[in-house]
C-alpha cells in the first residue's frame, strides 16, 4: 500500500471512531441527565467527608453510583434533610442537588453541629465533638418534678413561710423557662443519642481546635476542606464515566458488529469505501470547529445527519453472530477502547490528519495555456 492509502485508511477509521464516540456521548449525556448522575456522585463525596468507613456505602464508589446512591450515615442523611440543602434540588425521585457551594456546605454543617441542649452554639459544637458532655434534659426535667412536689408539700403545711413558697415558685418558673429554651435549640435533624463516628469526630476536632473555638474560622476551614474534596469528587466522576463509556462502547461495537480489525482490512482494499469516509471527514472538519458537550448540543442535527448518512455503510459488517471468532472479539474490544477515548480526542486527531493529507496531496498540474504564456513572458524578459 502507498502512503496515501495507509493515511486514508487511518483517516477513515478515525472518522468512524469519531461518529460512534459522538453517538455514545449522546447516550451517556441522556443517561446521566435522566439519573442525575452528578448529584449522586456528589452525594458519594459528601458521604466520604461525613461518614466513617463502616457507615460508608461501598456501591457509592463504583459505576453503580451513576444510577443509584444511598447512605447509612446519619450525619449525611441529616445534611441532605436540612432545608438549606433539600431545596437546592428538584422535586421527585432525583431530588438531590448536583452542586453545593462551599459556603452552603459549611453553613449547613455548622448549623447541624451547633444545635443542641447546651447553653450556646460554641458549647453545642464542643459537645457534639465530645470535648465537653452534652447537657441532659432528663436531669432538668427531674429537678422540675422534685420542685413541684416540694411546693405541694409546702402548701400543705399551715405554718409555712410564704416567702419560702414564693421563692420555690420563682425557681420553678426559672427551671421551666430554661427547659423550654433548651428544648427549642434541640437538633431537629439528628436523634438525641447521635454520636459522631470516630474518624469524623477526629477530623472535626482538628479543624475546631485550629479555629480556636471561633465559629467563623471553623466555617472557613470547613470550606477549605470541602474544596479539597471537590477536586477528588470530579476525578471520581470522570473515572466512572470512562468506565461507563467503555462498557457502552463494547455493547455498541457488538450490537453493530463494528470490528476494527475487519474494518481496517476492508478499508485498505476498498478505494470507494475510503473515499466516502475521507469525504465525510473533510465535510465534518469544514463544518465543525470543536467537539465537546456544549458544542454537541448545538451541532446535534449535523451529527445525526452524518450518523444516518453513514449508517448503512459501516454500522453492520458481514460478520454473523454464529461465526464470531476470537479475533472478532478483539476487534470489538479495540472499538470499545477507541470509543472510550471520547469524541474530542478523535476530532482533534482527525483535524491533524486532514492537515497532513492536504500537505501530502500533489499540486494540481498547470494548464498548457498558462505554460505557453509563461514561456512567452520569459522570452521577452531575456530578449
């Protein structure tokens, strides 16, 4: 084979990979939109921050998380139940938000920790982190009952000092007011016996000690911690999508019998087939500047047209399912791997290959009239 034939064969394969990558990208975007995959991936990241290892749901860190997410962590559940977070997402099955700002994260988490039965927010946070004991309302309720009984007894005594009775009543009013105030600040999102996990408590204690019991500084440190985790959450999502793309690519390759090895052999022998794909590649490069998730929607009609135009040509090869051999499976796997690289990769490569092809094509021969005219001009110049 000549160099141009090899190049055209490679261009044809790249063009095929690009079209199937675009098709797969469309499927994945539809699936991730329907299942709110970004929101589920974010929930896995939030759970990783707020839950100990034994509370963490293992499936949240697999490809299954793109379609389903759950948590056993009480703190994570309380976080998503909090109005500040709950109302960020839509109503319905996929009600979790796909994005939570660092400020919203820290404000919500601090609000969960600062609610309790202790005197103030700082004490409640310290109690939640196990630094000081939690105030038990049962003890206060017991004191109120004892005082009520004592007042009844005092009233039954004829020679009782009225000042003593009045003093007991005032103390009772004070205790009831204190009970009412402490009850109002109880955490409505977490059970009374809730205890932070060992690892989570340790991390929060580090941040709380660094903040020096300053709630605003504590919020800032929580935001920084959250931002660090967000970089990892984005990486998790990309890896899950890459695996999903490969799986879908393999299913598509098998369904449409797109065997890269057989296609390469057919393209190397069939000049007409190569010409079709090279022409299609030229047209695509001329009409589309970039390929990404944003441009995909803008150019969807064009891509759909290209898929339909080329569907009958290469979507089904001559392989019969009963005749599929080991080498065909290898070809399907190669196709799946190619699709998993993504449409932007293949579009960039196709653009470079088309520039190389243009530079390798021989220049068009000049006409005889032009040649004669040039000769005449040269003769005059010499004479």
